[in-house]
C-alpha cells in the first residue's frame, strides 16, 4: 500500500510537468489552535489565494472554530468563516456557517481520514444556499526513522444541495512536516476542477499551510 501511494505521488508530479497551459494558483493558510482540555479545542485561521494569470489575490478568508473529540476516532465541530472574493470589479463578501464531523482510522504506518461538512453560504449580492463538502485522505510515514515526515493523498468534493450537482472537485498530494508537537507545515499540490455554466475550469495549485498548537 505504501509503495502504491509513493507511485501515485510520482504520477501526480509527472502530470504537473506535462500539464497543458491553464490557471495557476498559490495558496497560503495559517492556523492557531488552543487545546482547552482533552476534549475541546478552539482555533483561528486565515487563508489567501493568489492567481498568477491575473496577478491578483482572488480570495482571502478568516475562520473561527470549535472542535470536540467524541471518541478517539471521531470528532465534531462548529465553525464560522468570513470570505472576501475578488471579482475584479469589487470584493464580494461571503459569510459561512459550518458543522462537520471527522472519522479517523490508523492501520500500521497508514492513517485514513474521512471528513464531512455542511455549510450555509450567505451573500449580500448572491443567493444564499447550502453546500456539502466531503474529503477523504490517506497518509503514511515512508521512513520509519523519520516520523516527523509524512506523505498524503486526498480527494475533496463540494456538492450544491439545492441544485443537486457537484461544482468543485480537488485532488491533493503533499507532505506534512512536524517540527515539534505544536508546529507543523504542509506543502502540497492541488488539481482543481470548478464548474462554470458551460464548462469546467481547470487549475493547478501549489500551497503552503502552517499550524501552531498550544
């Protein structure tokens, strides 16, 4: 299984090298999390997305969230997010309320995560609506003496509940580096497909996430 994951990672990077010209984005996300006790955690985060073809920031957001560990392999949470979307003419604000649940399973050197989230997206100039987000991830430490370093693959899909259709799909591959128990970094590539009225937009993304836990 580990060899298969490593092969998939190499295939992804090969795909980047031969990809046709299309949209390219740079993402950066930073989070601060505080453990209140063994069951509860609160956190805050901010994210910026930059499109190279326009030379402009396309999105910036801020999060607040609360997570509760129900079982060692299951946790639930509530979150709020404010998003500013740049449509070049003006910044459009979205206010998002989210509830989510995460399932985790460890199998030797492999770990699996399944996350489901229901969002209510509120706008001043667009129609409010519900959306479901699903994400499945597999992660492994390929080197037994380097537990601070891991590789992962993920798929993420967003489904518009009122329109009964998927409108955003992403495939991730990347690395997680743990500097200590409280500091970790993710460096990753994303292949993204976004539905438009008459076609799907394709983008390649390079992202860097930092997380500090207290």
